[in-house]
C-alpha cells in the first residue's frame, strides 16, 4: 500500500479579481503519511486554509485550482486525483465528508442550528453507511461518549445552542470521526476554545487518530499546539512550503530563517519578562510577491544579488530527510543544523 494517504503535487490555487491574480497557493508539494499527524503552519494569510479547502474541492469562485494534482491513495489500494474531479463525479462525494473529513475552525459552520445534535450526526451515517435509525443512534451516542461528552443520550436530543463552545467542538469532532475518515483535516480546530479545553480536544483527536491508524492534517498558527501534537511539520509562507521535517527537527533546529522567526515567537521558549521577538516587517501582498526568495525583505540572512532576484529558491533535501527552500541552505545547516551535537 502507498505509504502516503495524500500526495499534493505542484498545487496552484488562485483568486481572480480586477486587480489581478492572487496566487494563494503557489506550487505546493505536500505528502501526508498514513497514520501520522502532519501540521501545516504559518502566519495568517499564507494559504493554509486554501490548501485544505482545495483537498475537499471547496474552493469557490473567484478562486480555482489552476494547476497540480491532489492524489488520494485510499486504503482500498485505489488512487484518485481529486484536483481532476468535477462536481458531477460521484467519487468526489464518496471522498468528501467520508474518506476525508474536515473540522472547521468555528463549530457552527458545520452544525445546523435548527436540528438536534443527534439528527445531524445520524445523517452522516445514513449518508455514507446506509444504517438503520436504531443502529445509527447507537453509534452516534457511543461516539459522543468517546469524545468526552457527558450524558450523551441527553445531548443527542439537544440543539447546538444548548451546548458550550467546547462541547460543540467535540460534537464536530464526533461528526468528523463517525465516518472513520482515512484523512482528517482540522483547520485551526481549537482556536475558538479556551486553553484547557484546547488541550483536551487535541489530546482527544490524537487518541482517536492513533486508535484508528488514520492520518491528520492539522492546520494551525499555534506552534505550541504543533510541538504537542504533530509528528511532522510543513511550514508555509506566501503560498509556498518553505521547510518540512519531523516535529523534532523543526522545533529543535529550524533551518529556514522564516521558521526560525516563527519558533522564536513561541512563548515558553523565552523567559517571561522578555519581550517576545517577532519577524520584522509584515507579510507582503500576494498580488506583489517579491522576486527571488519571497521572504528576503524580512530576512536577516538575505544576501543582495542572491536572495532578491530570479526564481524562488529550490528545495534542498538534507541527508536526514528534511528539506528547506533557502538560497543559503548550506550555510543555515552549518550554523543551525545541530551537526555539532554529533561530533
Ligand atoms: N474567497 C477569497 N477571495 C479572494 N482571495 C482569497 C479568498 N480566500 C483566500 N484568499 C486569498 O488567499 C490567501 C490565503 O488565505 P488562507 O488560506 O485563508 O490563509 P490562512 O493561511 O490564514 O488560512 C489570503 O491571504 C487571500 O489573499
Ligand atoms: Mg485559515
């Protein structure tokens, strides 16, 4: 069986307006291994949500996928290029919400205010599993219990407004897990929750994923969440992946100056009294992406004549498997790659 459940190849997604083409996702390659949690991180506006919406073909006009492949390698041994499907293809509906499920940032996006929790969750099973009412009810109540909702039989008959934010997000997770998706995409699933609930929800997602051996693509701008939850990390900037590796590699020895900037802003990594560092400058407009390395105007390591002209830097793959898109990758490895520890 394919080691990756998802393989995105050279994905390009743009939004078109009178001002021109906004390249929100620009030549992204990303593989999610089976049974692993892959985190996709980066500052707001860098293309994380657009990437994840593309996987379920939820990008709407004026946006569209303008190039690339989104290969889904199913457990049944079949592969399909989701990017090539149309709304008329039954395959899209077999995948969407069933084999690949998504948890959105705001639970109410996924829940209808006018139907009970139970009816909405049973619907998932009717739609994809063709179960009887009694069987569906039993499974739904069991899943509500598994996601840590007390008195699931009573919650089953309640409406979303009767639940707290944390409980609603658990319901959404239950909904996404009910179909036992091969890939779960969670787009900032805990941003709307307080810190304690956040930790519980993440632990729960990790446990459910681990039990079922399924994969998770976890999208977040919260690096503490990444360090706590993910196996692998991909870092995105201005529509591109700039660095990828194991969570240990990326958290311990980030190489790309952008990743280094991001992780330096992680609380816990600095004494309380110290002011948090942040990456200087701001994210440029996607309508006006800098030449050369898109990060060069904000980079402390940028070298005139090397980093500020021509095409973006190619991906440098290191012997330990991680990769970095930086013109000065070799120097970054020598400086920050953690090689001295091995001597
Ligand atoms: N509906 C839309 N219309 C026009 N542009 C959009 C739309 N959605 C996203 N974009 C563009 O795509 C970029 C990436 O957005 P997004 O993927 O939502 O970022 P994030 O990394 O914060 O999830 C935005 O900065 C914006 O320029
Ligand atoms: Mg987003």
